[in-house]
């Protein structure tokens, strides 16, 4: 029985479009009333009916330490008591910026904003302002927030000069300069960068490990090719590490693959569960931002004190513990290994793809390298199966699941068993 959930959702639908403040929370296509959460602690969330779920969404990635981590709670409470927002520079912004710059070698300067969308939007404007060029390249299936020129998909690699908006309200003029290429496709990349239009490209933006079409790591050499091709034509390379930053290690995907991007977008984990994100990179590029340069960017809540304190404490927790990522990897393997074993026996077409503590179980395909059509009906059935048993994964088929440091072995074992049973008994 989910009577409180049903009642709140019905009332929400009257005052909030679709009853939710972000569409993917709506459980669209899943045949269930969405979750209405009341609280979270560690690896568990509790809904308004008192039912508990082991959470593998973790607020879509930020909660690498789990819900309501005592150190983060204390830091945020301390800061709120001193004032939550000033719209004036604070020392904590410098402390946090210096910490991030010291951890990620490609960052020389950093500007804080409040969301990943703002970070990528700022990175593009900066790239265009700095290079004086108009075109940007993104990859099909990669999501970089909802600013107009990034809300674009395209058909096949050959139609890369004919972008199609993924949302109504995005006028064709606003996406005319956005070019979409298939991820992990060396031929499409080379073909594009040999075309005359490549010299008009201000920047290529990429999720270095894709998370928004499910977890799809780059093929060996793909990011290197991207770095080479962009450098050759004088375009900037922007790594959107809003998910991967501090998720796959202290130096993000760029550290994992030894790539030196020109600009990096961070978000999610650096806010410690509060709204903070950032764009950072080489000093001469970053200095093109106002007030030094002529690329305008601003924000009432940018560098918000509570978000900075929570973010800094989160980064200190992961950075000061030399075994943090190793232990997180072990936890994730605890979940992933039994699923992989079950996949060897399943009659379903499915595969598990993983990088560090981000993973996706795909249905309808046996491997994903680029954007794919998945078996949505099967996913919906699988989601409901888990949900009924107190396990919450992101409510969409092409999303990353996240394991946090708070996930207990007991919960990971239980989840692995439920999934392995599903895979070996369903036809
Ligand atoms: C890779 C990536 N970039 C940017 C964004 C946008 O971030 P936000 O939702 O904070 O605006 C997201 C959000 O999921 C993301 O996954």
C-alpha cells in the first residue's frame, strides 16, 4: 500500500507539471506512481509511507558518501548558523577552489556555479568567446544539462550537419551550430575532422565515460584521438565530468585515461548534496570570463557558502583517505560479480557495463559502445521487480547506477541475489 504516496502525488500533479520538478523522477513508462521520499540515511531512503529502499540512484550521483553523512550534516549546519548566502566573496570559495586545483592537474582556475547545466553552458560560451568560433560538437546520447544548444541529438553519423532538437521550444537557430557525432566511432570522428567545417569548431564537449546513455566507457584510444583532432584544428576539448569527477577517482576520467582537456565541468559530488558545480581549466581560457575578460557569466548563489562547505568536506573525506576508491571499487564488485556470473546463464539478452562505482545493466543488447535502442518493456518489468523488493535503481533504462561508501555488504549481497535470481529465472 502506498496511500500517502498516491495522495501526495495526486496533489502535486495539480500544482507542479507532471507532479515532479525534473522529468525523469516521474517514473514515466514504468507503470508505477513515482517515489515520494521522506528521508535518507546511509544507503537507504524511506518513502512517505514508511517503506525503505536501498538506493542506487544516490541523487543521480552526488552522494558518494551516502545520505546524511554525519560530517557533511555537521559542516552544513555550522555554516547555516553563520549565514547561508551572501552574494559576496567568502574565504571558503578560495579554500575549495585551491583544493580542486591542487587535485586535478588540468585545472589552473575554476569558477563555481550552481548546477551542471550552468557549468556546461558557461564552458561553451567561454569556448566560443575565447576562440571566436561558433560551432560545437557533442556526442549522440550524451547529456550535458538542458541549455538550448546542448539539447540536441542527431540521426546517424553521416547526418552530423543536420541537428535535431530533443525538446520543443529549442529554436532551430539555437542548435544550428551544434554538431552531433556517434560516441566511440573513430571513422565518424576522423571524417568530421577532415571536413572544412572542423576549422569553425570552438569546442568538443564529451562525457569521457558516458553515464547518460547508461555506462559506456570510451574505447581504447578514442579520447586520445579526440584530444589530437581538437588540438590540430584549434578547437577546445571540454570534459564534462559532472558525473565522473570524484566518482571514478580523485582526478576523474581525465586522470584515469591520462588526457589533458582544456576545460572541465564538475558538479554533483563537488556539491556534497547541495547545488554546486564548476567550470575550470587553463588560466588563459578561464581569464576570458568577466570581470577579467569579456565572456559574461554570473550567479546570485554561485559559490554558496553551505554548498561550498558541504562540497569541500565531501572532497576532503575522499581525498584524505588513501583507500577510499579502492574500497568503493571492492563494494561495487561485491554487487557486480554475482550479476556477471548470472549473466552467463541468463536467457535474456542483457549486459552489465561498469567503470569504478558507476554501472548499468542493459536489456536488449549484449554490448553498448554508442547510443543504442534498448528493451524498454523488459527494463520496466525489471525495475518494478526490484522496487517491490526494496531496491531503488535510477528509474530509466539508460542511466548510471551508483554505489556509495555507505552501501553495506549485507545490502549489496541482497541486491546482487535479487538481480541474479531475476536474470536466471526470467525468460
Ligand atoms: C554529464 C552531465 N552533465 C551535466 C548535467 C547537468 O547537471 P544538472 O542536472 O546539475 O544541471 C548532468 C546531469 O545529470 C550530467 O549527467
